[in-house]
C-alpha cells in the first residue's frame, strides 16, 4: 500500500505556481518526494498537476492500493464524482488524472487538512521559491 500526499501552490490566482508530491509506504516511511515549477496558473490547476504527477510517479510500484491525500476539497470531490467540473482547463487535467487512476488496481482520493499535508505543501512552495530566485537571463550583477 502506498500513501501519496500532493499539493499545488499558486501565489496569486493565477500566479507563479509549483507542485509537491510525497510518497510513503503504509508505515509512513518516505519512499520519494519531489517538486516541480509549473509556470503561471490558478491554484486549482496546480492542484490537478500535482495529482497527475503523483499518479504518474506511482505507476511503476505496482502497489495493491494507493491512497491519495489532498488538501484541495475541489479536486477530491471532482475525482470522486461528487462535484461537476465546470472549467474546461480543469476538465482536461481531470481526464488525464482519471485515466492514470484507472490504470491502478485500488485507488482512493481523500481530503486531508492542510496540517496533514505539510510535506507536499513545503515542496510546492520550494518549487516556486527556487524558480523566483533565479536571476533573469542576460542580467548582469555588479
């Protein structure tokens, strides 16, 4: 069994965005963690990108079950078929996430409080911070 925590962050809505993913085994041992810069997008788009990256990351593990933990109630309820997807940009990401989820044997999407998602949140913010700190191309420091 794998436990995956995903988070997307956006500074502004839309704004500079990043994602973070933490993958643990059933005992809470961290197996992998990563983050990625996403460019400019809404927070909901960033949340979906984080989920898609998490789904891609667990494909090779061939786990009996995978539990995805997100602090985005919107994404969880949409993935569970409870809420409708109104925005076309989210529908495309939903379809990608659903296709990846369907390739897993047993997958669960559940909402967790931000407090339980600190690792993925910190990674998502790290992705933004690292990108924003890079000097602009062609700039000269003096």
